[in-house]
């Protein structure tokens, strides 16, 4: 009944992805901070993608008909973990957020015209995309029902006004997926597709943030009378919240896969350090307190992998798995931060230094406990379900 084995063809692919990450991607990390704006210079990314394509490894989450590898979710789970062993691995392999989640959404709902215009070049890696849901207070953040960006009809056009921020990739994207309120226009909320260079989209700034610059940045955006047509609606008018759920469930899981890769590499770096460095007459790894850190990290990562695999399997059965993906997101995001924190601790001053990549990864990983739903929000979702299932009112004594 339970079979955790990996099919031989996927195992072979996994070996080739691992080889690409080790031989090509990790050496390119030396350039990951060369560009003051993007971190990784776009030309280096283009070379990495060309090599991934040459090796037949590009776009593992997309169907063959679109130029992807045609893997199911359970099949690409270990592939995304290996891609995630480097922060630039997923970009090199065409499976990085937010493009990967946007490709999934477009694949499910785009019209033939939208597919040709946006999805196909996105899967080829010719363009980037961005997803604008979050707004500064008092707009939508943890609570999407607080959405304030509005779309109103004017003749045969839609006019969109609003304020977004934390729109990842906006600095390089060609297309922006916008979530806007369409109450009174046929539905609660609707997703729109807009060319990023449209009159009416103003990139106010890249939001300065903790850690190193991220490729594409995270922008604050104003939508000032942006004019779109019915053909720019993604899915149906009023379907916005359902489409966001369809995107976010798998997207949370793929984040968990990728971040497990970097945490695993952090654990390996720490294990190497403590097996060589000596203190108090033995290697650091000979001290029980250090062994416990190694054991806890390995065990928590293992539990996370099992949760990811189970969620992937549920999604493959057509389930929404909302509670399970919430549990998985909380566990993995908190595990990744703990594993990297312990790795830094075990490596001492070396861990804090930029001579090792751990401190950069630690800074980058912190946001994972906030985006795609903060831990507290996911715990709320889980607890609501527990209460619904088991919270029977007590009988009077
Ligand atoms: C690096 C990064 C990239 C991002 N990329 C994108 C993107 O591409 N597109 C996009 O639309 N958004 C993006 N976001 C935004 C992200 O999804 C939001 O930051 C997140 O949903 C939280 O919303 P908020 O920041 O408004 O926090 P708020 O809603 O202000 O919440 C702040 C804190 O309050 C607590 N809290 C909230 N609700 C509850 C509750 N019910 N119970 C207990 N505590 C609670 C949590 O601790 C939470 O962190 C990104 C964010 C980051 C940091």
C-alpha cells in the first residue's frame, strides 16, 4: 500500500539534476551577488538555463506538450529538492517561485490566446511573471478578504485601481497577474493578466528587505486607472479566490520542496565542519550536544519530506489537501529556519561569516515563515479544522 520508492526513470533524472546542480549551478553561486540590483547577473542566469535545456532538465513541473519534463507532483518532489540545493538552482531549472506557481495557474485556466501570449514564453524561460495579491495596510495581507484593489467596468473595458506590494519578480516580469475586487461587477474577486509595461502600472520601488537582493526584487506597485479587456480576465469573473487557492496549495508545497534542499545542504556543511574541527580533545561532532543538533535537524527534515510526499500524493489524487498543506508549510518553513540556525551554531564564527553560505541562506529563509501564509495563519486553519472535527460542546454534568 505505501510505496516510497522512486521510479527508475525519475531516479536517473534525479541523478542528472544533481550532477547539473553540483557541476554547473553551485560553481555559478560565485556570481550570485555580482549584480547590485538582481544579485545574479541575467546573462549568467541565461547561460545556466541554456545548459539546463541542453541537458534536457528544464521546466520539470510542466507538461511535455509545453516543453517541460511531464512529471507528476510526486515525481517532481525529489527533483525540486535537489534543484533547491542552491538558491539559484530553481531559477536555472525553470521551477522557481513565483514563475513556477504562475505557470501552474496559467496552465489550468488560461485561454488559448493567453497561453500563447504568456504561458508558452514563460515555460520556455523567455519571460518572467509576477503575482500581485498582497497590499499595504489597510488592504489584503494575511486576510485576502480585505482586498481593496478594484476593477470596475467602463464600456467594454475594465479599469483597475489599487496599491500592491511584495510583488516578487516585478522588476523583470513581462506579465503581472492582478487580484482585484469585482463586487457589483459579477463577482467577489477576479484575476487579470496585464503586460507589465501597460500605462497604469507604476513600479513605485523595490522594497528594501532583509538579506541579499533577490532576482527580480519585490516591488511596491500602484495601479492607476489600468485599462484591460475581458480577454485579460484569467478564468471567470468572480473566480479570483478559487483560482488563488488552486495556485497557492501546490505553490506552498513546491516552496517546501525547494527549501528542504537548501536546509539539507546546510546540514551537510555543518556535519563536515564538526567532523573536522576539534575542541576539548575531540572533534566537535564527538560532543553529544552537537550530535543532538545534527540528529534533530536530520529527523525534522525527514518528517518534512514525508509530509511533502503525502501532500503531493493527495494533490495528485485531486484532493485540495488544505489542512495537510498548511501543516506541511508550518513544519517545513520552521524546520528550515531551525536547521540553518543550528548549522550556523555548529560552525561557530565560520557560520556567521560570509566564507560559508549559511548566513545568506538563513537571511533568505526567514521570509518563508511569512509568505504564502504566515505560520500563525496556517495554524489557525489547522486549529479550525480540529475544532470542527472534535470540538463538540461539552454535555452539562
Ligand atoms: C519575500 C516575500 C515575497 C513575497 N512575494 C509575494 C508575491 O509575489 N505576491 C504577493 O501577492 N505577496 C507576496 N508576499 C506577501 C506575503 O504573502 C505577505 O507578506 C503575507 O501574506 C503576510 O501578509 P502581511 O505582510 O500583510 O502581514 P499581516 O497580515 O500584516 O500579518 C502580520 C503578522 O500577523 C500575524 N497574524 C496574521 N494573522 C493572524 C492570525 N489570524 N492569528 C495570529 N497571528 C496572525 C502573523 O504573525 C503575521 O506575520 C511576499 C512576502 C515576502 C516577505
